[in-house]
C-alpha cells in the first residue's frame, strides 16, 4: 500500500549540525505533546541502543495507553557545515486507534543548512489499511499536520537551546 504523506518545515537560527545534535536524541515526551485526538508521548522504553544508528529500536508510550515501535533506518549527522543531516525511522506495532487505520508509518527528517541557520523538514507517511486511505488523508491528516507544526516549533526551540 502507498503511503499517505504529510510534511512540515521550520527555520532554526543554529547550524544544521547543532539542530541535528540537539533534536535527534531528544526526550520525545517534551517535544510531542498531545493535540485533540492525538495523544502525547509519555515515555520511551525497551531501547536497544543510544538512538544513534540504523537498526536501533525503542517502544514509545502514549498518554492514552497506546504505544508503537520505532526503528532507525538512517542516521547521518551533517558531516560538514554545508551538508544535509538525515534521520529516518519506521514506525510499527501501533495500538489503540491507529492500529485500526494503518499498518505502519515512515518518518523522514532533514536538517538543511541555510544562509543564517538551518531548515528542519519533517515528513511522515502513514500506510493505511485497506479501505482506510480516505480516513487517514481527510480526517486524521488535518489534525496530524497541526500536530506536526506544533511539534516542529518545539523542536526549533530545543535546537536553539531555549
């Protein structure tokens, strides 16, 4: 099944490397707060590593009692001041509402240098279960985009050391 994708981006006043180094190892419970029907991240458990390399996995717990598994697919900090940082992961084993709508998801983060800082781009694609594409795109999508923008603003705050 094809992904239903959503994207958001924001500008930070720090380099792509600084933004990557501050945001990627983040405490998700401080960055991803609930919004309407979308629960907040409350904690992480069952980590298989420090969250710095492909293949590492962890379990994300949500405020509604739900959870899901994340696995890093790509972890490439910017190697030079003009390089792009890449952080991708797959999300599986959804419980609660999303378990009835999607099989899995993919997240792609890009930390791109700009003239005076960096641009953080976050793309997130849900793989809807059969017959649920419309629900994911038209009902979950608009709420998810607001959630993404709010979370990304918090990521910028963390990147800038605020």
